[in-house]
C-alpha cells in the first residue's frame, strides 16, 4: 500500500535522508551462530552494512528444518528475503527487496519488507485529537500522514534471538514522546518466527506511558512466482464482504461498502488481473487496488482471513490474523527504477502487499474500531503467513 506519486516519493526520500546520501559501506560477512536447536544453524547473525553516520546494521538469517529461510536486517526490521517451496520442492525468494543496502537507507520509498508504525496506513492531514487535545503529525503523502512519517521502517531496531524450539528473533524499539508528532514513549517489540510447517509468524507488542494511537503492520511485497515479473496472474481470496471507499487522497470516506457485484469481490479465489482495469471510480483513485477490506468475521481471534495462489509454481500462501481488516496494495506505483533480485527491474504490479491492520484514519472516524492505547494497557496482535503448495 504505497500510492505516493513519484515526485512526492523522491522529495520525501531527499528530505528525510539527506545525511545518508553518502555511499554506504558493505561489511565483510562474519557469521555467528545464535542458536543451534534443530541440528542446523537455525538463527545466525552477520554484519550487513554501515550507514553514512557510522551506525552498523546487522542481518539475521532464520532457517527452519525444511530449508525455508528468511533474512532480516535491524534497519526497519526489514525482511530482505523469504523463501518458499514450489510444487517441485524448489525454494525461491518470494519477497521484493533491494540489491543495494543504500536503497534501504536512503528512503526506501516503497517500504519494502519493513515494520510499519506507529500508525500503518493514512491519517487525514496528519491530524487527530485525544481527549480534546489536537496533535499534528508529519505529513508525507500529499496532504496526509502515511505509515508514521519517518516511521519505524526508518529506525534502527535492537535484535535478539528468541527461540523456543523454532528459529525466531525479537526486534525492539522505543519511540520517544513527540517523535513524528505522536504522544507518549512507546516501547515496541516485534517477533518473527519460522515454524516447522513453513509459516512466518509475526507478533507485535507495545506499551505507552501516555495515551496514544497505534496500528502496526508489515509491508512485505509478495510475488509467489519467484521471478518478480507480475502479480496479475496470482489468485487472491479475502474473507471480507465489505471494503472502505476512499476519497481522491485515499482517505476513507467513513462508509463500509459491500463488495458483492464489484471488482473488489475476492470472497473466492479470483485472478488479480481479472478486474483491476475495470471502469470503477475506486480503482481509478487507487490506480488499481490500494484499499482496506473489512473481514466478515469480526472476532478478535486468530483466524484465516485470506489466501494467495500462483498456479504455475503451485505456491499457496494463507493469511491468518486477529486484526479487523487488511490493506491489499497491488504495487501500482512500482515504476521500473529499482533493480530486482533476478537482474531485471521492479515494474508496475510486480509485487503485492497484504497488510493486516486496523482501518486507515481510525482516530478521525468514531465509528471505526479504536486504535487508542492507554497507559497500563498492552497492545498485542499476531499475523501468520503460511506457505504450502496445491
């Protein structure tokens, strides 16, 4: 979900990362085994790169007993690589990412693979109020605030191995009171775990010392083909009977609209390319899919909410979450300016995001589920992406 127009993207990157324009230094890898709990190097740590200000960024590699691997860097908690098997048992990387470290450090305008916070998605005009007190956030998406401004995706996290029989790491970050305009000191922890049944489990925890708002998510771009060419041939299912229409700046209007009979109906597996170019006002505003779907099952329990299927490879990804909605972004603003991992370019719609979350702009819509977190309360949520073949 990243519909910033190209000019805004580049201006934001320049403004936020002027100090990091120098070429980063790629470190020679020195690998340390963190935990050997499965007769293999389940979690290893290595040097990744040094930022222009001298900050050293680490990379953690997780590997389950089947050979599924994931690479994560401490900058932004970014998942730089994630492999999954095809119908022939071949493991391939299925998430988009940069080939050069400085592309992550100098803006990452597409938010590839990052932890998003304090507030995933958009807040209208960067404004909201708590108990009658107004707050002004950083505006970085036209008139609105997107993904927390200079958010969690651009912060350095502390990482520790957190295994309990499976490869796992815990990333932590404390966002100071007033950072990007948000109230309260917010302590956040995100745990990535690779299970033995080829699932990526993500848990989010946070606490605050002052009333604030929180909406955390993960911004990996998936392409189950492994060739990073297109996602239009993928089939998507979302167990959601409603979606949130948006205005011209992609802020929800406050309406919940039924998907039945519209291009937004993914209640059964449907090829993404089937309706993406339909004559529809909402598709025109998003330049494709860049909207929030509201799950039919409104429970707060972990349940299956969707699936993604690529017929040619046989790869099948199920999505489970305890969140009320999901943002499906079809990679409409990827523009071929960044090199892909296979030697090509990331062209329009070469990857897609399925971001489990609360509704966009919830602090300004009293009818939407609340994203307010009070002192003494614990923010806790979980999302699982499970990979198999069919």
